């Protein structure tokens, strides 16, 4: 009797394990869309980002990238870190004018079908912010990291 129960438990565990593995398997259409967009990339780390969205992390031209695709293979966004000297001057000027005294800690480029945005982590003393600026230099998002910690 004990052997039968253990056997049933092992079968049940295997079925659940297979079900979860299959659920989180990157769809072929997503992998194909990635390969078409980034044909030279060979090593990719995939993660389930949202219910219907996958994120690929990879290196390209010695930089860390991430790209997001929907379950149907539709590309959503590509992000990569950049040094401050790689950002257009009018974007840097916008950051400095709007956030006087803040220092840029991290900067990233976000490319979508809607265009290019620049995302920054900025800091002034103990105050930290995450901001997004469009390619025209307009601030389109700002969030205080201090606010996040209070929630």
C-alpha cells in the first residue's frame, strides 16, 4: 500500500513539474522573432516578464541588452545601458535643467515602435529618482525612489 501511495505521489509530482515546465517554455514564434531581429546573437537568457510577455537578456556589441516580445512574437521594446557621453547633448541638458544638482547614476536607452526614450536613475544626496525623457528632451515620466520605499 505504501509503495502504491509513493508511486502515485511521484507520478503526480512529475505531471505537475512537466505542466509548469511546459507553461514557461518560450514559444517558438517568440524565439523566431528574436532571431530575426537579432540574427547575430547566439546566447540568450529568457524570462517570463508578464502573463503574455517574454524578456530576452543578451550581449550585443559588448553591452547588456534586454528585449521584450509578446507570446505571438510581437516585439515590444529593446533596452540597453549607455554611458553619459553616448547620450545626445540636448537630452543631458534637459536632465540638468529640470533636475539641478542631481547626478546621473545610470542611463539606459529604450527603443520601441513609438521611438527612443532615455531612462535615468538620478540622485541628489539621499533623494533618488527614476526619470524618462523622450528623444525631443521632454520629461515623460518621473518617479521618486523615496516614494517607492514608503509604499
